[in-house]
C-alpha cells in the first residue's frame, strides 16, 4: 500500500516492520513502518506506521 506524508504529500518510504519478532516470541508481524524522504519537510525521516490488520489507517510516530 502506498502512503503519503500528511505534512508534505511526498510518498512515504518503507523502513521496517514491527510485531512479536524478537527471540522467544511467535514471529507475528503486526505492521509496517514508513518514513518521509523529503529533506525539505518538517517530518523528514519521522516515522509513521500502519497495522496489517487495518492497512488504511496510518498513524504518526514509531509504534510502541
């Protein structure tokens, strides 16, 4: 799925994924992390994330 930065409209770039993937967990991937690549944007390299169970809902910030 393609997402746009809410600040500048630039297409966000896939950065990483998150979930229960560390040692001794089940490896379930909860969602994906994106960043804004626009160096002129106030949100440059800030994180945004979406959950794979609801990919239409983009959240600002790194997932906790």
